[in-house]
């Protein structure tokens, strides 16, 4: 879901964006602002994924507002003046909507934002991330993409890795889960955490990862299936 806000000094324009967003199931319009300064304060406190941003506003232009945002945020500019298009695209805008625009044109712009978001997410997941684990009197650097699953053994962990010997470390499952990227690791049992993208099969509450089997307990089943089905 793409979290968005709309900024325009004209209330009818904001109403149209609100109506159009309600017809799109992958965009959540969090708030609308007719005062750009108020919008800027909100963005700095509550970052969003996407702005529907009017350019020609009296107190602060949309171009200047976007330049002042500290977070990485996508923008779709809206304006009644086509001469702003070049400036908009110089700021790497997702799209430029010339008023009045149809729902079909609005949807086309929104789909571009969706594609950009999906690309960003896929790159984030595929990028190697590392955690540091103290084991064998040394600090080991482990690529999380190599982790198959983690087994809890009282006060110790056994980290099973692809094409490598397992690493045994003195720490709890809870503490290592806090280090792992949550989009790909899920606790399935009080004694097991699995890498979702390493699962080869699931049958009768038993996960298969390579040649190993990991049980799914009743208390973790609902949460695990919710993430696994995604």
C-alpha cells in the first residue's frame, strides 16, 4: 500500500484527488492540505511514500516545497500550467498531471508510482545485509541472505547457513530476531526462526528447507501463514 498525501490550495482539486484515490486499491490517501506549510510540517513528522502536489500555490510553490523535503518521497505534480512540466521532471517527478485530468490519466500516474515502489522494495530485499554475531571468541559477519533457519537451544542459537557449517552463538532467539530484516524472517516456533525465501515446501505444519524440517507451532501458525502467503 502506498501512503500518500495531497497538497493543493484549491479545495475542489483536493476533493477530486480524494475521490480518485478511493477508487484505487493500492493507494491510501492519509491527509489533504490546502496550506503547503502545514503539509511540510506533517511530512517532516510523518513521512509518506507519495505526494500529489500542486505547483502554483501562492504561499509556497510545489517545486520549492518538494526541494525542501528531507525524506525520499515520490511526487506526482498537478497544475493548470503546462510550462511547469520541465521543472517538475527535473526533480525526478513520477508524473505530471495537467488540470483538469481524467480518472484514467490519474490512474496511469498512480500505476507509475506503484511500479517505482515495487522496484524499490525488490532492490531493498535483494540487497545483501549483514549482521554481526559473537561466536567462538570472535565477531562473525553473517550475510542474512545465507541464513536458512535458526534453532534455539536454551541459551544458545544454531544458525543454519547455505553451503556453510552452522554457527553456534550464545544469545536468544528474541535478540537475533531484532537484528534480522523483518520482511524475510519469521518465527514459527518458540525454538525456530525461518527465512521465508528459503522454504521449499510446507505440509501439515512442517516446513522443509533443503534437507531439513522445521515444525510450525499452533501459537505462531497464524502469523507465519499471513507472511508466507504474501
